[in-house]
């Protein structure tokens, strides 16, 4: 009797992370868009009651972002990149 095919990749306990050289190359090629810098966030947002608010509305009314149904995290699109709000707050405050 032949044993069935098993995909062993889904059972990996170690996450494969690409090297820094590959990531830099992908950023230069435009495949990966990096998170905005602290200076760029200060140009776009101001902090009110612990929440980021747009200085000037992107559309008719400011976008508050959305919550991803799969992971439950809050996201906002900044400069073409979908960014987690918690991480944007950390960058804005200089913690990251």
C-alpha cells in the first residue's frame, strides 16, 4: 500500500525569514513598500486622545481605516501600504 503525500511545510516549527539583502533588494524594486518614517507620520497625522487623526482629510471625510476580519487588527492605508495602527502609533511616538 502506498503512503499518501504529506505536505511537511505546514508542520514547520521554525519560520523561514528572508535575509536582509533580499529584503533591501525587494524594497528597491518596489515589491515591498516600507512603513512610513516618523517624520512622514508627523506630516500626515496628529495625535488626539491616543488616536491618530489625519491633518487633512484624504477624501471627503477622513478615513478611520478598517479592522481585518481574520486577525482583528486595525489598519490604515498610508502612502499605498496597509499599516497596523498600533505600529504606526509606536513609530509616531518614536518607540520603534
